[in-house]
């Protein structure tokens, strides 16, 4: 059974409720992208990245296949397929004592998947900023 923090994340991944996602993020959260070298700091930019990733990665093929749950930290391995390209990755998440996400790191392989995700995420982030 998942810890309360991780269960909240899983519930969000089912509902895709953007307000819930915002509420889960600490104001000083740091996001580490697999395609952007520098960490992205702050709630708004992290929200934009995670909301975009949900749209790009979160299709019907997306599935978490393994988890390491330590209560205030978790590593989640995921698999999906987009445009015929297999994607294998991990989400590394840390929470504070209030249950808010303080650090979110995404790692993806293989290189073909990283290149494709880079292009799709850029497009999705530009769409979100235009709204």
C-alpha cells in the first residue's frame, strides 16, 4: 500500500485535476527535467512542466511499473509509448512535512525518446504559456 503522499500523487494521475496538482506543490519546489540542464525553481514553472508532461506522456499507454516508496521520497518507474517510440523513465519525488512536493526529477531513456519528448514538451509548454 502506498504512503499517503504517494497515494495523493497516484490519485492526481487518475483525475488530472490541475488545482490538485497546484496544491500539491510547495512554493519553493524544484523541477529537474530530462531535457533542460538547469533545475527549474518555483511552483508556477514546475506546474507548467508537470501539466505539460501529463498531456504528452499521460496517454492510455502510460503505466507505473515499479515503485520505491519511503514516505517522504519515492522513485516511480514508468513506461509508455508515443508515436511508436517506447519510453522508459523514472519520477523521483520528495515531499515536505506538510505533504507538498519539494523536488521532482524525471529521467528518461532511450535517446530517441528524449529527443521526441523534447520536441513535444516544447510545443506543449508554448501552448500553455499562450493560454
